[in-house]
């Protein structure tokens, strides 16, 4: 049986230039499994994967033509062809996919819960991204929550880990936590976790664009909302800055506002990818910004708590957060090449409404 595989690729030097490539696979090689990519979420987090594609090796997960990359996404897939004993046709998995209609993987470390892709090109990449979990063995899976799982699970895991990290460090003796890109889903998850901590907790300040002020205020997770145009209104006290925007101007403005009152500067995302800028961070007052790489913190907490303990704590926090999202998230579904490309460009260009959660398929 011939399998026609379609991939969405973007130019690494110009993310706005995307195109579709296709090829046929006649027969799987021994050790390979073909997954249908049923559906996937696309959020500003996926833009971050592209922005840090070279630095964090996100481009390495899925091969593409020279000068191009395949943006990773999180979603669900179904085994439609297999040469591997123990991986049966029809099994559904949750995991890391390209923006494609199908994906060939090479399962290894098979368990009752799933497998890892053991392809040579992924051998040196982090296990968090190489794991495919069977939905019928996944403690966080619910059929009625598939959209929320795709939209929020990877982002909320990062939110959960940042919350845990800051609390473990006693918030670096700061009184305030400032979050840029306050309307982004990772910021919302973190704000939810921090806001619901027992008192005393730090004051939470959301930095956002003027057009998103009403939305961010209405979430009830921030004590104060400040626009990027009014950073002079930021509280003048010891603060931690969590930068989801990746905007070098915002980073500089916040550091120069607080100076030595910045107790810790945490770099997470790149939602404002076009304003990343070049160097100059060494000249910022206060501590040097430090990149938060979630997989390293997953490993540390799995070492501390064990895999079951980590999943249990994450699930407890997740089950509190998900009902909150139902109050505001607007799931928007699209299928086919035109819908995928249009959504990609809208999110890339910052045109998407923060209420919208995009679920796509090819």
C-alpha cells in the first residue's frame, strides 16, 4: 500500500515563507511504524520552537529540505502501518509531531504505556520530546478533553515546572512576579498556579499589549495588569521577571526599570519573535537572564519524586487548571493545507485572538 506523506515546511531564514512538500512511501523498513497525524494544536509556543530551532535543536526532530525546517507540534496520532511486534494498528498515541499528515517512527523502549522514537536523528535529543504515550494508558487523557490536552498540556507542564522552581527558590526573596506576554497560554498557566498558592504569595503582574488588557484582567489570575507602553507603572519592589515574549526591548525596559530590584530573570518563550534583537544583554542591570529549559527540570523532579510522583503532582495541578480554561478558551478547528498555512501565519504574525485555541490537521 502506498502512503502519501505531506509535510509543511518553513524557511529557517524567513518563517513567513512556508510551503508543502510530499513524497510516497511504498513499504516500511523493518522496525518502522507509520502514524497518522490525527490532529495537533498550534500556539505561540510552536513559534518559540521555530525561533529557537537551531539553538535548542528543535529543527533536528523532523528532517526537511536544505534551508527549511518542520515546526514541531503536540497532538494525537494513530498507528496505521507497523513492522514492530507490540505496536498494533489502531493504537492511538499522544506526542510530538511535525505539521504533517503522517509520520514514520522507529519505536524503541516499548512498554505498556507507549514507546520512544529511536530514530538515529533523534538519538541525542531529549526524551521528553521522543516519547509517544498510548492514550488508553495515559493518566491525563480524557476523550472529551482532547483539544485542551493538545493546546495546554505541554504548555501547562512548563507553567507547572516554573511555578515549582520559583517556589523552591523562595521566589528569590522577591515580592512580585512579572510575566510578559501575559495573555499567552504558558503565562496563563503559570499565573493560575502562582495565584492559587497559599498566602503569602507574591504579587502577580501581567505585561500585555493594550488590545489584550480586558481579556487578561477578566481571567482573574493577575493582581495587576500593565501594558508594554506603561512599564513605568510596574511596582517598584523586588521582583522576578518571567519573560515569555522574547522581546529584547521589553527585556531591557523591565531590567532598567527595576535595576538591582530584579532578583531573577527567567527567559522562557519567544512570542514576540521579531523583536528578539541581537546581543546587549550583558549590559542589562540586575542578574543575567537565564533560559528555562523545561526538560531539564522534568528530569530533576523525576529524580526527586520518581516518575509516578511527578505525574501525580502534575495531574493534581492540571485537574485544577483545566476547568478554568473552559471559561474562556474558544477551540477553533481547521483541516487541509489552506487552513494549516493560514493559522500558522496568523499565529506567527500575532493576529490570533488569545481566546482562540487552534486544532488542525492535514
